[in-house]
């Protein structure tokens, strides 16, 4: 809805559980999506969520946009982390995802981590955690894996929404 979840809670995004990761959507890695809710205290991280190639019934695909497109990307990273190190606990997996982000100025004050997920860095931290503590693995992965570059030629903000299916407004809110 493009609202601040810190001021206008939306569920399930605002559930306060240690195994919940609340995700904002970005336009590639260059801007927060205009429809994405945010919240420095209640939204953990951001992930690309505009023009994401999604499957549809009938074995087809369609470019769609929404936090419902960004969140599965984060879930996929969590699965990859668990594949790398099955011994990791959910809190460790969450810590790896949140601490291996690419920090972005446009997300400062918008999401708790001020960052967009970096799958390669998160997976490297998980792999390293097989032979060292999670904190040390994260620190080393940050040194080893660079930020993901912004795709300059992908699309502009003006064209980002043309002809793509947009998210429906959330119907579950607390006053």
C-alpha cells in the first residue's frame, strides 16, 4: 500500500516473531517500489519485487510486481542457506539474511537493515558457518562477496509498471 508499517500496522507483515522476516519490494536494486509498504522498525529487509517473472496457470509466465513477488525471493535464499548448512537454526538463518544485505541509501529509514538481500553473500555465510560461528561467517562473507550491481539498462522507474500486473491493496489492517 506504500504505507509506513510502523504507523499503520499491516498483517502478517507486522507479526513480531523471531522466525518472521518482513520484506519490502524494490525496483531492481535502485529504488523502493512505489507500492511497497516500509517501516524502519517493522520491515526487516528489501528484495527486488518489480517485474518479477512469475509462473501462472497453464504453464505460462507473467511479469508481476509486489511484495508478494519480493518475499519468495527471500524465502528462496532461506532454503539455500538451509541446504548449505542444515544445522542452522531459524534465528541463525534470519541473522544471515539480514546481516549480508547490500546497504542502500534509499532504504535508510525505510527498512531495519537499510538493505537489499544479497543471495550470494548469504549463501557464502551459510557455507562458512559449517566451519566457524555464524557471526564470524557473516563477517567473512561480507569481505569476500561484493554488492550486486544495479542493472542500469533494466528499466526506468517510469516504465517499471507499464503492462505489468500490480499488487492488490492489503485488506488486513489494524487501526
